[in-house]
């Protein structure tokens, strides 16, 4: 597992990241909630991962992961 260590408080980092960079905070919408619950349980059972996957699918953005279950699903574009 990879962790990012910040040298400033998270609220300051978020303020800086969203104002001065290309980082965008995406909304958790009812459509994403429905899509995450409609993913097959055999595909992935972790609710947080399902929300991340559904968000990537809904927003048509690639997902950086090394999770083989996600990669082999061919549901979304993967960045390894």
C-alpha cells in the first residue's frame, strides 16, 4: 500500500491543490452511488473501492491501480 506524507495540514494542502493545480475534487453523486452498488459483488466487495471505481467510470477517467480484480474487469481504463 502506498501512502502520501504531507508536510502541511491537509486542509491547507487541499486549498492549495485545488486552487493552483489541475487537481479537481469530484462530487459523490446519487448516480455514482447507484453504479457502485450495481457492480458485481464478485468483482470487488470493498465499498470504498467500489465508489472509487464507479467515480472513475462515471467521469471517464483512468484509474491508477495494481489491483488485479480491477485490472482484469476491463470496466475502465487503467494506469499501472
